C-alpha cells in the first residue's frame, strides 16, 4: 500500500482512467477536487495520438471534466520533441495518423509532409487508415525511412469493447516492412519525464495512475515512479492476478482513490 500523504504531484492516464469512450468514469470530479483542495499538482499523460491537447481538453470539458490543454502531454507531443532532436527543420515525414499527430508534426512547418523520399515514417492511431496509406508506409520504410511509432498500445477500451490501437497498426507495418519501429510513448519514460518537467514536480513525490500494466505501470517503472492501477479500463482483476508486472497499489476506480486521498 502506498502512503498517499507523501505525494505532491499525480500523473493521470486518460482512456480507461478518466473516461471510457464518451462517458466519464466514476470519481473523476471527486479526485480532482481533492487534488485542488490539497494543492496536489496533476497532469494527464496519454499514449493516445488521435487528438491534440486542445481537442482532449474540449472532449474532457464535454464530460464536465476541467483539464487545461497545457496539462495534457500526448504521445504526438513526445514524438515531436524526439524527432526535433534527430533531424533539422524541413525534414520530410510520411505520417500515418490523425489530427493529434499531424498538428504536432506539421503545424509550425518544422517538418514537412513527404510521400516521395521521407526521412521518417511516423505512425499513430488512424481511424480512417486505408490500404493505400499502409502500402506507401511499407515502401518508404523498405526504401530506408526510419520507422517511428507514437505508442505501442495494441488495444484501447471503447464504449462497445476493446478495439485495435496504434500497436496493432505497428504490428501490421512491421510484418509488411520487415522492420522494427522505434516507439515513443509508454512504456518508455519520455512522456512521464515531460509531464514532471511541465509541472515542475519533484519526481520523488510524484505518483502515476493508469489502467494498463504493459504501458502505464511498466512506463512508471521505467521513469522510476510509483504507480497505482485502477480497474476501470483494460486490466481486469484476473489479468492482474496472472501478471508478473505489478503496480504499487490497486483501486477499483477513481472514487475509491479519491476517498483514499481524502482519508490520508
Ligand atoms: Mg488507459
């Protein structure tokens, strides 16, 4: 059991923690209220590459969850930061992805879209992906473009069940190109480090909350942070029992987490 009194900053996953599909999960308002009362800093850290931070903020607002865009660290933002360190302004990218990724890569003109000789093929989730796009991506990777994935999540929770995610697209492209992607999001530590610096938080007093063992909990460990698992997303109690990778604490939902913070 974690001593919750110790933590001054909390990094929250979103899908399966704050909401599922278009429905907020129980206890979000209660938890943020406790954080605000106690002066505990918080930010969201998500592998989800489909929306921009502003779009996520609006999506959360539509569920009556107040979360400023500045407190949302997405895997496209982490990917952009990584690529900037790898390549100069004007570098061409072939992008498989949606608004969240496209805007992080291309909006300010640092990178340009390139379907001829791109230096990178960057892949995020794309709900409208076509065979033509996947085919082009494989050909570019075979021609020498570096293969980058925003996040490894093979699935994510939707309102109607568990559905294929970015990791499933990466698996298809890996099979089609015979190349391994370099993947930016959780379970790598990059997004957690970005969020800690964003909040100006002390890593020794920072806790993470997530719903997936292979990304949230493994990523926390990679970043050296303690983690709390909620059972409102992908991981069931049975999956947790069967796993060798264990979080530092487990709660049914955020309602229980909020009560525990209040009681601490
Ligand atoms: Mg999640």
